[in-house]
C-alpha cells in the first residue's frame, strides 16, 4: 500500500511538472523517438519493438487511419519506424501522424520524416495526408555514401517506392541501424493504434527478411518489446504481424 | 506548442553559420559525481595552450584514398600511399567504402597507428600501420563498432558489441570486459526535454584515450550521460550530461579534452570539457562557438598539437552547397580562428611536425597543410591522390 501511495505521489509530481512545462511552452513535441524501455520519465508514451542487430533497411505496411487525438494543435499520435545507432543519438525515421507537426497541423493522418545525427540537430519534415483506412508502405533504406560530405545517404518512402521517395537524408553516423517500429503519442487520453501487416521486413546487404521469430534466430538477433505502463493495450501482437490498440492514461 | 529549440532550428534552416563569438569559459564544474579521485575544484583550469615538446621533422605521410564506386551502394576500392619513402606505398585495400583513421589522440608519440576501414555494412576492418620500416597490415578483422585505439606496444583496444576487446600486436585477444555503462536518465536536448530516453545499462565507447602513464581510458556515453573509465586501473567516474560526444584527446600533462554537445545547456554550440585523467575529475567547460545553425555540418574534430595546443576543426556546407571550414586554436581560455580555405576538406589530422592536414569530403583528392607558426594554408601537391579519388585518412608519423 505504501508503495502504491508513493507511486501515486510520484505520478502526481510528474504530472505537475508536465503541466508546468506545458504551460511555459518548454515541452518538446517532436515526432522523433528514441525511447527503449525505461522507468525514467519521458514526455511521450509509446509501444514498440526493436532489434539488437543492425540493418540497411526497414520496411513496413502501417494501417493508416485516424486515431483519436484530443487537441490536434498540441498533441499527436503516430506510427513510425526508424533505424538508429546504438546510443540512439542518430536515426532516420518515417511514419504517419495525426495532430501537431512543426510544419503542419494534421487534421488527417499525414506522412512525416525525421533525421538526427551526432552533428546535426533534430530535423522534421511534414508532408501530405496519407491515404486513409488502408495499409500504406513505409520504408527507410540506406542507398549509398556521399564522398563529398562523408555521410551515409538514406532515403525514406511512404505510400510508394517510386523514386525519389518521400525524402533523402544524409547521416554522419548511420551506416546501418537497429530497427524499431511502433506507436507514440505525447498526451494522455490519446489513442495509439497500429497494425503492421501484411509484411514487416528488415534488410541486410540487399536481402530482405521477414521480421519473424525464425528470422531472428537465423540472423542471431533478438526482438525486444516495450509497452509503457501508461499505454493500456487492448490488443497486441508482435513481430511480423505487429498490432496494438490502446489509450494513454495518466 | 513548438519548442524554442525547434523554432530555432527552423528559423535558421538553410544557412550554415559557424558563429565564432562567445568562445569563453562556460563554467567551472568541479568534480564529477562519483569521482574516485577526490573532490574539490580542479586546479588546471587556467593553463595556457599546451606547449610540451618541440616538433620533430615529419618522417612519412601516409595518405589513404578511395575510388568511389560507379554507382551506389557498392564497395569502393581503398588505396594507401606513403609519401615520401614510407613503408606501405601502394597497398591496395578493397571492399571498403568509408575510412576513418583512429586519431593519434595524444601528444606523445605513438609507435603504431591503427587505420580502420569500414565497409558499407558498418563493420570495421583494422589494419595496423607500422612505422620506421616495421610495416604490417592485418585486414579482414571485423567488429561491430568503429572505435579503437592502439597502445604503445602495438596492441589494440576496441569495442565489439557491448564489450571491449584487448588484442596484442598479433591480434590475439588478451582481455575482454564490458563497456562501462553510464547512468541512465531521461534525455534532454539543448536544455529541453525530448522523448529520448536510454534503457539502463546501454552504452557505447565514444573514444579511447591513453594517458601519459600509459593507462588506457574509455569514454563511454549512452546518449544522455557519460562515463570515464580507467581500464588499466579499474577505476571510473560518472560524467552527467556527457551524452553526445564527438571526440576526445589528451595532452602530455594528463589532461583529457572532450568535444561534445552539452545536453544540459540551451545552446546549439559544441563545447570542450576538460578532464583530469589521474584524478578522474571534470574541469572547465569551454564553448567553441561552433554550432549548426543552418546548412549542414559535415564533421567536427578535436585535435591536440604539440606546440599549439588544442585545435577544433569544423567543416560543412552552406545553404547553396558551398563548402565552409573553420579552424580554431585554443588560447587557454577561448578559441581563436585560423584562416583556412573553405574547401579544404571535412577532416583534420595533426602530424608530429605540428602541421594540420585537412582532407576528405570537398577536399577531394587534395591534402591542404596548415602551418600554425605562419598561418599559411596551402594544398600540398606531393600528397595529392589521383584525380577523381577522395582522401579519407592522413597519418603523419
């Protein structure tokens, strides 16, 4: 009982801090995410799965529709994938979000992409509305090396693999990346729902693999999962058919 | 809802501006938490630029260059040429695309340099470059990380996954230890909370260092915090907020310097933090004034010269794609600018001759040398690689 009381007190303190930071406008509301399972406070809520090994590409079909977002001007809910370095400081990310974006208030779920590396601060680009109520492809793919800048070239795709893709990034650190997929939102009360079927793929040196238990074993890799306690999931399936449906609670 | 940081990023997008003002000391932070070397304020904050031992004439310059593949992604051919009269002239390495030289990150002489070539899969190949006729090369040794350092006896420390491997000069493993894990914590960026958080026990080596006593140190980070570990003596200290480390170097007096983004500060400039290796204590934090306020920053390096102290070299492109370059020299309290051509390259090396060698990226096949005594910077035609190639690493030994 004492533990529960202490936990509730801690949650209350954290909530108070959150309210204060929101009031002062200091809270970050970005779509990028690096948050493996952690008991430490982070602004956003998430559910996700990730690999331990590094890959050249990641491909998913995300069911793209309209999660309930209480305040589209300040909050968002999204699905995304992003290869990243071990420390998480460098990544290339693509997905869809509904709600706040630095360049757009997405009334309808829309495409976005993000990049950060060790010398380049967070950069986010917001795009057009995504096709609704359908599975849409998303892909982040290493495509080469720019000798003029000494950076790795990554291209992200949404809805179509036609060139030149959604956007092309150059990343100083990300020759390969650990794969991660999932959903994220920045506010309590928002829905966070995702379906990643019929395929969820990882690429090494041009070969695509289904993200399954068998493939993980074949590649000597492991899939890790994390659902933050604030995310109440009503349905959750992992790996190649990754599905979740939940609402964030305080 | 847009944070101040994000607003700044957007406002400055499209323009690279290495601001060179406000290069002074930021704070005198005192001992790091958990330091085992004793508390108290460090006393080395006011030293002048390191001037330790006279420069000696250069003996050989080894230039590593690549021939870009005709289309991406593909392997590139890598060549090594040593000029003049070196020991590895004409060695050809293949199936590598990106080459980073492990910096000779100490002022004291090194008997062996380790060249690392990276294939596009990010795996490292370590090749030992011998000196004074003792040439050797060991290719095909792969690792999952790019960080390593050579010891005076020709051995090697390198990170492999979550562990640090110790190899003797013949690449036989003689030791294995876990990467010292920094403290977990919620991420911050430019003073603002973000959604970044690192799981406990995660960490990677940002740099290895060798102190004047020969001890090998690992500087690790998890994106939020850092750790400085004396691997030889089995000591460590925590480095809170050392979450984004770009490089590190040492001087002959036992000081280490860390180039990083201080995640606690509401600024976008890179800082140099001073560490006392023997005491495992943090010292003064210096603002380089170099930041990414638009355009692109391709690379930034922290270097130690024998007679001219600490140097910082940053290179990138402006919004129009024109290359930009900034070389800074530490004067003991702040950084002074040294003029260099804008297209000198994205990487820098300091030789035992105390010259700065600029190369790679927009430098193409050229190597630009900077004489810090005269301030003269010029392309060295002797060191240039064939047309159409890119110099990726330079050793001056």
